[in-house]
């Protein structure tokens, strides 16, 4: 009888896994068309007031080269974008200026990342280390909000194309002069994650922050969800661990 009961539980958990994976199968992103009103915006919080180590990263699909191309922004603190198809960043420590390297082509999904270690910042395109810029010191703190696809100053410098899987962390995740494997799954939040947008809501005006800080973003100015073809799979689903545990119990019982 005990074997039958546990087997039923295993079947139920397996059904939950199949259902969760099915629901997560559709990946969504945010589309921007260059309108300087379209953006995703989260209000200021202490969690995004990072003055030390920093990593900014995202999947991007630019459709037009621009002089702006903001991907993420914490105005007057840190930001990065794709400017004339080159990955660049501005981090206000010793200086506030745009520098970087690495080509990001139009009409193609590309994984881009920027790190800062209080001495230099570094750019990476599709896992390849591209460039560094000396910039010693702590990052200037501000009370500005967090933005995707737009900045509140300098004419907004909007991104044109699609942005998916945005993560900001208060740690250096990728090292200078070292390449890394491009992530093939959605990120799982950890203790160093301060913002993580999957954008998989698919509808509505809010995208949830998967980090513990809940810096949920509001879609403003007509920004909208679209189906994403970024080459990433859904993040692992928690019930899988339950299935493993249950099956171990079943096998252990006589």
C-alpha cells in the first residue's frame, strides 16, 4: 500500500513538472522602436545603489544602429548600451564617459555583459572578452530609478530592437582576459542578484524582478511584450527536486 501511495505522489509531481515546463515554454522579451517614451522603469531602491563590484548583462536583438541604444541605466551611476553596433558602458567612478568594445550586429541575438571591479570595467560579447577601461574608485550613488531600453537624461537615447533576460549583480561574474560559455538557460537568482527580469509575463504593464529585492519594472510609454527567440531555455523548475526525492523513497521501500 505504501508503494502505491508514493507512486501516486510521483505521478502527481511528474504532472506538475510537465505542466510547469509547458507554461514556461513561451519566452517573451520587450520590444523598443526608438520612441523616447518607451521604457521599463523601476523606482529607486537601495539595492540598486551599487558603489562597488558590478555586472550588467542581457540578451539583445538590435534592429537599427543608433548613437544611443541604452540597454540598462541607473542614471549618473552606471549604464551600458549598444552604440553604433559597439558594446559600450559608462560607470561614474573616476570618470563618467562612454568606452568599450565588441561588435553587436543588427537582427541577431547577442549576449552582452559589462563588469566593474573598482579599478576597470570590461566588456564581453557572446562570452568573449573584448575591452577594458581604467576607472578607479567607488561608483557615485544617486536616487535615480532603474531603467531598461531608455535613460531619463540626454534625450533618452532609446534602444531599437528587442531586449531579453536582464540581470544586474553586485559582484564581478566574468573576468578580464577570460572568455566564458554563453548561458543557454534563463538565470536563476542568487545572493548577488539585485535585478533579474525574464520578461515572461507576456502581457500587462509590469514585469517581475526575480531577485529577492523585488525591483519590479513598469512598462511605460507603449513598451510591450513580444515573443522572444533568444537561444535560451527556461530556468530549472523547482518540482524536479521533489520528484527525485519521492522516487528515492519509493525505491528504498520494500
